[in-house]
């Protein structure tokens, strides 16, 4: 009888340890939450992390990697100027902390509810998109990118240095098998020659350590181990390895030929997926580190000069919102427009297909150009 009681007690204790959050983590959470609640932060984290949600989640951990609520929200607790403020340290976090993730996902992705299911991947007919600015008056450059995670690995905060290196080796050998216009070179960040580094920075290709939002989310450990960059010979196709996501696959070029850029991206994604399996969820689509980047993970953007519209930023934002577009500064998120040049992209990534996400950008930019011409 005693043996049975002891066994039950021992199992209960193991279970407790399995879900118990460290006292120091809890103290940090309570302190961070109090500061956020008292702040004038406009983040989605503050909007949806009510006291009740906070209390419901603060003692939970993910089963495999033991990620806590602090791992999820620490970036937003440190940076009150975050737009969103949360990251998923591992794929299980989307389920364990769904009470917080789901309303944020719904808000950001234009009404993707917790009962909704993301559609199957569909790149559509790549030949239907043309050039959004054939006269080259407004669009300086166009870029379409997507994020992918390698199946069987957690996201940045939970990766070991050995896993970073293993992934880099896998990605490098996979990309070296690409042919035709995708054929290129992989440059590891570790031991990169200064001249190569400078050239990649000058080309606006090289990502750098030091993004405070990612740093706070614990996503920059072991830098530069396991990080690298690949580009084709024409520098119109790029892959980032282990910056924010395991993979960022990017197709870009000067001007507004969205059709050519999108076709190149689709070819590349299909070729890479034949060689390495991606992390995917039936409800959320392709899984990545940031909840803004789920589903299709597609971000189609242009650098565009619309001086007349830009003189009334509120009007620009209003028109952009009508087409589910996001307006950023020239150098992306958290930056200002330089010389009246804005980075404008589709905002929604979930609840629609890859083709539909790119079409939203295509239609919106076409409308913005038409408006600019009429002013």
C-alpha cells in the first residue's frame, strides 16, 4: 500500500516539476506585467494580456522545450513601443499559450478566428501578375519573401549552438543544389571576410545582429554561429539562414515587375521543399517565430515614391488600410521614410492563399499609383 502511495506521490511531483515555473521567472513576469499594464504601450500584447489571461498562463510551460510565458512575452515587456510584442519560442507555444496568441492572431490577420483553418498552400497562376509600374515612375524596387522553419527543430530561443550549426550545414548543402537562375553562393557569417561582409551590407543584403526586439526575445544567442546568407549570381534571389526564422526566402529586383519576382520565389520555394521538409500546422499554416508571420508567411512589398499622397500620411494610411496594406519606413519596421520613399506590403498572411496575399498587394499598389497620378 505504501509503495503504491509513494509511486503516486512521486509521479505527482514529477508532473509538478514538469509544469512548475521557476520563482525567479514568475517574479520577472509579475514585475514586467505591472510595468506594461501601467504603460501607454499600444502593443497587441498589452491589448490582449488581461490580468485574467496573465494569471491563467503564467504557470504554464510547453511540453518539449519547457518554454514559459516569459519566453513568449519578454520582448514586449522590455519594448513598450512594440507593435505586437510576442514571439513563439517553439511551435508548441501556439497551443499552450493559445489564450494569448489567438486573439492577437485574429486582430493582426484581419479576423482569422480561433475556429478558422488556414487554407492549403496555393501559389495560383504565376503568370497573372504583371508590372505594377511599367513606366518606372513610382516603384523603385519590389520584393516578395516568405519564412520557413525546418521540421524537427524549435525556434531561435530554444536552439542549441550545435543545432544552429547542423541547420546551417543542411541549408548550405540544400541551396548548393539549386540550378539555373537560382544558382549561387552560400556565405556563412562565421569567419566572413571583411570585403565580402561590406559588399553584402552595401547591397542591403546582410542582416545584422542587434535588433533589440529580437535580442529581448532571446533570439540572437551564439551569434554568428549557424547564420549565413545565400544569393544567386544576379543578386535577385536570397536566402537568410537563422536570422529571425530558420529560413527567409527572398526574391527581389529593381522596378515593379511583380510577376517575374513572384514566379522566381515560387520556383525556389518548391525546389527547397523537395529537399528539406518545412514545419506546418493544419490550422495555422507554415509555422514561424513571430505570429505576424504565420499562414502563407508571404510578404510582398514595394519601395514606392508617392510624394503627393505622402504629404498627407493619414490619407496614405487610410487608403493602405482599405487594401489590407501596411506602410513602413524605407528601411522596414520601426524606421522613417527617407526621401518620401515608403515600404508598402500586404498585411494579412493568414486565412487566404499565397496567391491571394500577393494579389492584395498588387491591387492596393495599383490603386495607390492611380490615386497619386490623380492628385
